[in-house]
C-alpha cells in the first residue's frame, strides 16, 4: 500500500485544482479508480462520490476529503503584462514572495510565472522585514504586454496555483504542493480499493469534495444528497514537533494518524467541530483493535468542511481524522507516507465496525445510569389534639 500511496499522491500533487476548478483532479481520480473496477458519479457542484452499498440496518457513513487547493485568481492584467491577483483561500502571505506559480488556462496550455520579489539591493530598511500582502504582489509570466498575456489565454478570473512540485525527502517523508488535501484523496483511493471486494459492512459513501478552501460548503451538498448517519472527514493535522509549533500540541510527524477532539475558527467564520462521543469511541476502538497508534489534536484556527456537514438534516455523527503535516498552506508542505498508510488501515477498520448494533446515541449502552437523588424524608408533623365538635355538629360537615 505504501508504494501505491506514494504514486497516487505524487500524481495528484502535480495536477492543478484551485477551489472551483477541481475538474482535472476529479477526472484523474475517476480514471485511476476505474482501472480497478470502481466507478462513481459527479454532482452538479463537482463532488465525486463512490458508493459501496451495505447492510441497510447499519448506519451509513460518508468518508470524505477535499480535492481543491488554495492559490490566487487573476484580477487585473497590467499594460506591461504583469498580473495582479486576489487570494483564494488561506494563502500564507509571508510565504508568497519569489514563489514559482502556474496560471491555469487549460491542459497542455498552462503558463508558468513567478511572484516578483523586489530586488534586495533596492530594498529599504523599512521594507526589509515587512510582509507584502496579496493585493500588492505582481506575477511575471515573461510576456511583456497585455496583448501577449491575453494571446496566451490568460484572462481575468484565471486560476493561479503554486507551481506543482514533488520533493522526496529522507526515508518515507515527502514534500510537495497541496499535500493538503491530495494526501487525503490518496488515502480515500486506498480505502476504495480495500472496500471493493469486502464482505458485509455498512453502506459507505467515499466523497472527493470541492470548494473546501473557498467556503467549506462543497461537501455539504454531497451530504444533503447522501444523508449519512456518520461522517468522517480526512485532512491534515497540524504537526507540532518543530520548535515554532511546540506549544500547540503533541502531534508528531511519523507518529501515526490523529483525530481532532476540538477545532474552532474564530476569525471570520465562527464554526468548528466538537466530535460526537460515538464517533470518538469508534475511532479509538478501531485503532486499538488494529494495534495502530492514534494521536490527539485540539486546535483553534483550524476549520474543515465537516463543520457544515455535521449540521445537515437532523445532525450527522461527525469526527475529523487525519495525518500529521508540517508547513500547512505553504508552497511546499511535508508529510510522512507511513502516517497515510496507517490512516487508510484505521479507516477501513472503523467503517467495518458500523454494524446494526452500533450505538448512535451520545451515551454508550453500558454507561452507568445517572444516580437518582433520594427524596428527603417528609417532615414530622406535630401531633394534633382530638377533634372536638360543637354541639349539634357532625364530622362530615367539618371536613375540608
């Protein structure tokens, strides 16, 4: 599985797929799975879904990861041919300068460029330590005029991504473009291949979703159609094993898959996920049953499309699981293939545990009942004197 994961991930990282422009990625995934006899369907928004029917008495599960990546959108073409852009998604502005990019105008016709960085010899002391913001940058494609840029097929609205790269590191570690979340997609492809010849189990919907980096709503459309009982979202987990991240948690690259116990994004989008206790038990028990390590994460500033999937219908039992990753939202991100392999095994074990006896409630069946407080004893009443009736009265007349 490790070699196949590396192959799938390396191919996926080289395919442009800005949010809203994921079709090349979707077509590649569909073609690769079709070679293994696995077919799916695409909805109007672009989500690609592969369904494995199962026991109707068992809870259905939607396991998903997003195909799109962050980048830029061309907003203006200057007379000299330089491009002005807007950010698409959470681009780290301090990571932009001098990066190579690709302006996407069509397969076989994409145009390379570079985000210009002011010549160091002319940089003033005030500018030296200032981060240039996205609206200020210019991209040079080398054309030299607006007419030449337009002749190359570039128009306002053209998607721009960091130049796709795959950079193998030592052992099983890999750096590359859009590991967030092409690694999640590679894991889902491995899960689909594992489920194609299974016996028994629940209905499983594997969804490769769109628009996560834009507005987090693409997977919501798929969930509204599929109406799953359980949703498991696959994405990065912030690795915290470097000096700059040491106080953020205990997530180690190469330490195995992780699950999120709390995520919240307080900047602009007030949303997040506190996982359902039944989902936490499911992942913990699956990891223990397979002898897999399981790391834990709790982060502010992190948000996934599960935040909206969990709110579909009457509510979906939800949890985020994923792989440790360094340098999130940079031009080159870093992961460990061993974590991806363990994550694929964890997902396979987890979905197989969703049988007709799986408890979807918030309290497990064997949870101790809440103690019932004993009623306080009735206060003692003072003894009453014998009733004395006036002459000519009866007890019946004096009763209340």
